[in-house]
């Protein structure tokens, strides 16, 4: 202690003696052991790609990540597939829908032989709340690209999305555009689910580019098999910005920041 005080008084930097080689080796071994333990714990959660502990905690709050939840959800929605109307299930996807007011909503999506099925599923209560069925022979355009907003909009959104159109001749009405609860729009927009990088299973389930490719191929087949009279056959794929015509969107900003469109643990309450 006296030596430290003398060094400080003399204005020189405080220097520490190097530890013996044995101590350094033991310390290094302990460090590697701790890192291995931490890596093992992270691996059990499938979160090796995430560096932030805060990010890990946030992801664990998604109910879709709870053991067995996704398996049960897929089983439940597949039970709602009508073989006579939809055919067989080709693929299952976990995505987020972005509505015309920029609100994100968690969705399970199925591509079947004949239809595109979009499910609003409650991962807390294991219950399907809503089904949107889109015949594939009505799908005429698939657009993909980054998101864009009107010139004077206060909103922004990172990342890419896929927009599916199924009625080229019908434009949404003025009232539908300005109604945040409208469900009669002839298109739907999807983007990545926040858990997409959790592990290999979710990487595959949330891959919107592969979803786009499989949807195009499935729709092309159905256009040939069951053409719609008076409607041009085939699917046009466009690489362009996806315009979201929202300007202020206070509610969507609050909702998206707090992930209100997802089934998550929020304190002692799950939504």
C-alpha cells in the first residue's frame, strides 16, 4: 500500500506486476470454461447468433419459441385445411403481416395445392382466431423489395417484404384505405418474423424469399389447372419498393415498438 501511495505521489502511473505463468494459465482455463458454459446455455436456447443478452431476453418472451408451441400450432392450423377446397399442404411459414397502416401482426401461413391460407393464431391459448383463404388461381402479382412511404410520411420501416395481389382489376376504395380495420383489400404484405435468426428451424420457417418462390410456382400451376374465365393467366413477379400509404401512424409506431401484434410475455400478462 505504501508503494502505491508513493507512486501516486510521484505522479507516475500505477503499474502492476505480471502474474506468474501458472496463474495466467489457470485464469485462462477458467475464462474458457466460463465461456463454454455460457455458450452451452445460449445453444440450448438456439441463440448463438445473438450477442446481446438483452436481445436474448426479448426473444424468449415470444410464445412461439416455447417448447412444443410451434409444433402444436402447426398441427392446429393444418387441421383446418379442407382437402376438397385447398388440397394438400405444401409448406408452412411463420411471418409478420404488415397492414396498410404499417401495423405488424404475427401470422402462420400455409401454401397448399390450391390456396394460400393466412392464419391469425393465438400462441398463448393455442387457438386459431381467423383464417384468410386466397385461391391461388386469383393470385396475379407478387412484388418484393424494400418498404417505402409517401414523401411527407413520418414513418419508416427497415428490411424487405413480399406483397401478394389477387385482384388486378380491383383497386381498394378510399374508405378501405383510411380504415385501419379494413379486411377487403386485394393484397397482403409480409415481412420477416423477429425470431427468424433464433435457430435453423426458424430461419427456414421465416424465409420470405423462399416463400415468394414457392408461392409463385404453386400459383403458376393452379393457373394452368384451373384458369379463371376472363382473367389473364400467370403470375407477374415485380422487384420494386413496397409502398405503405401511412403518414403519421402513432398507433402503429407504439404497437410495433412494443410488439403488440405478437403473442408475447408482458410482465405477468401474456398477449
